[in-house]
């Protein structure tokens, strides 16, 4: 079993829909990252969370440390949101590397 | 402009021929890292560095070497490349405040080993 699991693997939605992507992890962590990979391959960091909730424009990220779960929400989705969304965790206990989920491929249709 | 640069962007080479992929950042970041991305496996960390002369293994370090002699540069060395190292490689950097902060990624290097 992977340490970081994302769901769904693939998601197709209509423009304007509210999108939720989930990330569950099985290890203790000190921080969680959400990344966006564009169709051209470039990767952009969206959020880094260690607790609570963060918002940037139409994107909202939440984390529940006790339940080992994070969600990424997109409000009023748009075709330009089509991308792969990747969750990554920094393990606790002094380890400083990052472990990644396999990504959620999101397509927003006009 | 704040950026992470990688060179080359594309490389086709043969088994056993040593190669180096360079990575440079202009943001004075302490943390730098190399990742490889493979279909079905996602991103995996190869090596990372928290500062000059401080490096550590990620999840898939076998067959790779790194060095951090200067803060801005973090080259990835494949001393004897093999076909299973054919992959898309990303370098990234971030601030380090007890944990890696927002990661800035390079554009990627697509490596093919025949």
C-alpha cells in the first residue's frame, strides 16, 4: 500500500462544478503539499499545509492531521483548471524528504 | 525573474556513458531536490539537499549521485546510465525553515537511455 493515496485517479466535470480531490496518508507527517502539473508538463506549487485550511483564489486546501487526510477544492471550475493535481507529504520524525501521491487527472469540459 | 533552470531539456544517450544534468536557482533557497516522474509511478524523490555540503537520499537514489558545492547549483550525475533510468527529471528548490516550503520546479529534463 502506498504511503500517500489520492482519489479519484481521474475526474471529468463540467465547467462551473465544485471539485474535490482527496489525499490520504498512512504515516506521521509534518507538512503536506499540493502541486499542479499542467498538460505541458510544468509543475507549480499550490499550497503547503501543516494544519487547518488555506485559500488562494478559487482553490481551497484543508488538512485534518488526526484523520491523516487532506482535500483540495476548486470552486467555479474552468477548463483552464484541467491538469494533474499531486499531493506530497513531508514525513515527520526527522526525515526531510517528500513522498508523492500518483496524482489526480482532472478534465473540466466547457 | 525567480526561476529554476535545468540543462539539458532533452537528452538521448547510450548505456554506460556518464552524464550530468545541471540545476540552478536564483532565489537563494537552501533546499534543493531531484525527482523523477514515470508513468504509473508518479513523482519520486531521488536526492535532496538542505544546504551546501548537506545532501541525503530520497526514495530512489540508486544509480545517481549529487553534490552541493554552491548554494545555487545542484547537479545530478548518472555515472553509468541504464535504460531503467529513462524518465522525466525535475529539479526543485525551496526555502528551508525546518521543513521544505513552497517548491519551485524546473521545466524538466527528458532523458532516454538506449
